[in-house]
């Protein structure tokens, strides 16, 4: 009885096949990455859309947009919970006590999917706190108090207050979260923390020396969605997006900030509920005009 040889690949053929598969994978990988990036961007834009629509639902029910930050440091995001299908969470929060009071610690640490961008792999910077990737625009001035946007300290802006037009006024923007670092390694993840007195003396170069000297550097940006303080739940358009200069927070009362992105674009929502993609090269003056709800200036290059 003769034994039949079963056909099989030679070592050379196997190597050739593996090389071909590797080549095909190399061709497909960039395309797959682009698809994933596009899907993540679309999801983030959808989050911004939901947040903007929630703001309008709040406007319809209460009569004004929520405050960017209130007396107990609650954010606009916290006030919008009932309008993003988080009414149960909203009812658990004790708004009569500070947002970081022990009575609110459990809710402070509750992750809300709508507040998280899939474009940012960083999960959080502070233990026990649930972060956000979306900051509400206070305006074009340094201080949260009496700013000229929609979401500033104790604000109660009505639609009639937005005289520049809702399509020309910033509502909310996507940004990268802090990574908890205390060294000046990445201007997109860390910023400079100064005391409240520094707010009165801010200039465009504030924070630059501290960053260079590796002093007063923190990485707690956007560490808690429930917190409305500066660079936690609010920002002012006082830096360009992805600016080389560090952002600055003056005890959470205001400072210098720009949206931070891992790309050449950032996602923003406008006060008419629309979501737009903006290049990080947009001029600072244009950012300020967009942030101001009633300056009467013509928006250039947007």
C-alpha cells in the first residue's frame, strides 16, 4: 500500500504568504485608523450637540441658560443633567452644599458618558472625581465674574442677551483633560496655577516664566464635570487653541485659557445648537469675538 503525500506549503511559501498578509495589513491599518478617528470625532460632536440642546431645554424651562459657575461651584453641566437623561443623578446632588462637600463626593465621582470625548484616551486626573472634556465659554475676559459670554460666574443669560446672534457666539468647546502631572511636560495636559490676587495682574505672558521654571504646574484640568470653576467647567477665549503658552488658572476664579486638542482642529458648539469644527490656527481676536455675546464685531475667518 502506497502512502500518499498530502500537499503542504513549503517554508518559503509560508514566508511569502506571511509577507503578503503583513503588506495587506500595512495598507489597511491607516484606513482603519482613519475610520476610528472619524467615528470618535462624530461621537464627540454628537456629545456637544446634546449638551447644546440641553442648554436650550434649560432655557425653555427655567428662562435662562445655567450659570457657568455658581456660589457653591456647581457647573453648567451639573445643572443640565435633567436634560441629558440624568435626572436621577441630578436629584441625588445636594446643591445647597459645595460641589466638593462630602455629601456630594459619590456623585462627583459618577461618570457621565456625554461629558467624555472618545478622542481623549486620558481617563482622569484626580482620584474619586469623574472628569469632562467639555468646557463652557465664559467670554473673552480674564475673570469669571462679570464676563461677556454666556457661562460666567452666577450668570443667568437669556437668549435676548445674545445680541451678536446665537450662530456667532460660543457655547461650549472640546478640550483635552489633565493627566495629574505636576511637571511642565505637556502644555496640553498641564497648566499653571496662581493665587486669586494674580487675576488682577494678568497679561498675555502670565504663566510663561512659571512654566519655564517648572513652578506652580498642575495637571488637574477638567478633573470634575460637577465643578464649574475656571479650567474645570469653564474657560475664557484668552488663548488660541493649542497655544504654545500655558493656560493659567487663578484659584479657579479666572485666568487664561484656550481649547486643547490632539489634532489640528477642535470641536465647538455654538449658541444656536450647531456644532462646528475649527482649526487651531484661528486668530485669537476671532476667538474673543466668538466668545463675546454682544460686542457687535464682525467675525472674520470663521
